[in-house]
C-alpha cells in the first residue's frame, strides 16, 4: 500500500505529470458530456462516430489506463471509464426513430463537460 | 444457360467458374504465430498448454449464458446479485472468468455488464473496434459478429440489420445499440417470454439462444436454435460444381 497522496507518471506524449493517487470521478450518472475530437498517435478506442456528439453519462464502469497509453506500454494515469448514451438522432441527423439510443464506453479525458 | 458468357481460350462448353477461395494469411495471423513460437521457445508456456487452452476456448459455447439468464429469470435474489456483480454471480453457475483453466482465461478483460431488456427497451451489441465478446459466458463469437458489415451497419441502421435477422421491433420499443469498444464485455438479458410460466430453469435455458444474448433475436417457446432467414439468390451464378439438376 502506498501512503503518499500524489504520484508522478508519464502521460501519452511522454510528459511527466503529477496527479492525485486513486481515482476521483469527474462525472456522475446523468451528466451531459461531449466526446472530444482529439488527435492521437496510431491507436485509440474513441470511435469516430461518437466524436463531437453530446450525450449523457449512463454508468461509471471501472478505472484503468487509457488505451492510448496502454497500447505503447506507457505507465500512464489510471482514470475513470464511463458508459455514455447518445440519441441516435444526435449521431445521425437523418435517423428516423425518435427514441433510439446508442452507447459507447469512454475514459474520462475524452469527455468534455457540457453545462 | 446457353447465354452464359464463356471465358478462356477453349471453345468447350465451359461456364465461368467462381475462383476457389485461396487460403490467405493476414499479417496479424503471422504476428500471432511468431509471438506464440517465441513464447514457447522462451518457456512461458508449452505447445501442449497452447493446444489445451485453444481447445478449451473453442469448446465453451453459449450454454453458460443460457443458464445465467434462466437463473436470473427464476431467482430474484440471484438476479439482484448478478446485476450488482455479474462476474461473481457467474461463479455460482460454475463459470470462472479469471482462471477457468487453471492457467489462463479466454477473456481479455473481466468487466461484465448485463444489459436488461424491458418490454419497451431492446439492447443489441456490437464491437465497432474489433469483435469484443463475453467469451467465458458465450464462447467464441459467431462469424457474422466479426464481419465489418455487421459492425459498421449496426450502429447506423440497427433496425434494418435486426430485420435481416428476422427481428422486427415496433417503433415504440427503444432500440439501444451498445458499442463494446473498451474493456466492458456485454450480455443482453432478454425479457422472459409469455407462455413459459412454471417452466424449470433447464427448460428456460433451452430457449435462451446465443443470438438472444447478443440481442439479434428474442427467446420464444419452442425455438431452441438460432435459425436465420435464408433468402434465395434472385440471379444465381451457376458453376460446374453444382449438380446438373440444379440448373
């Protein structure tokens, strides 16, 4: 068991950053979020269909490394993962059914709060 | 078939034949073989371990998932435990997500989430990234689940894809696509169908087919296998391997 409260680790572009030990989820179920459209190096699991779309946090799942770090064996920051729910009409403008939804899973840094 | 175009130089009665499928190997398959052989050479596991593990993974099948659903339908206390901690609940029906073989697991990740259907909400699962699938529970994924066709069309046209499986849902039922694109693995918990009152767990398990747990079918009494609609080709291409009588 580590007793310190802060730790340093490399982020996915190799920069050391300091952050609290353990995971403090930034979002709760029901929060409005937008999946960011960020660049990445060679590997990501943030799918293009969901980039830039505004949705709702449906569940908090687990905390883990982000794929962009893990893919390169970088011992980066462990962070909270969420299931995000979107209206199909917000993803595809001409989607014909009002109430249909689609969900994706995302680590915290890919989510932007929407007030 | 007299108007069939003829190919090749011979003037013989020779129809155009479909080229035989060539067994190709992808770069990733070559990579897998290379890594496996290195691991065996380094003594991380033996060739026999690998064979036993592969045979185990291929032998699992969806029966565990069927038992899980049947128990959830009949035992409310078990349902509460399963929705709270699905991986732990799996142990109660004899499925160990962590060390089923004693030396490994066929699951890359062990975050199982059960998606509960209701009369007005229907879940269906895909992995747009690759083909993530709850293997300890459902075994190897079906071939169609891994195709780019299914993976790219389901998020965009879910109702049309479901209709191709023979499942047509009314507009008032919300269709919810789950993209299994990170480390969660998903299983659909279908609604227990009418006409199954007083059935035993074993009877119920028989109608919970693999497709019901992916979300491309609904369970119903009497249906114990995944049968997909077969559409006859409207303009079939004939080749010489077909029987003469079929032309």
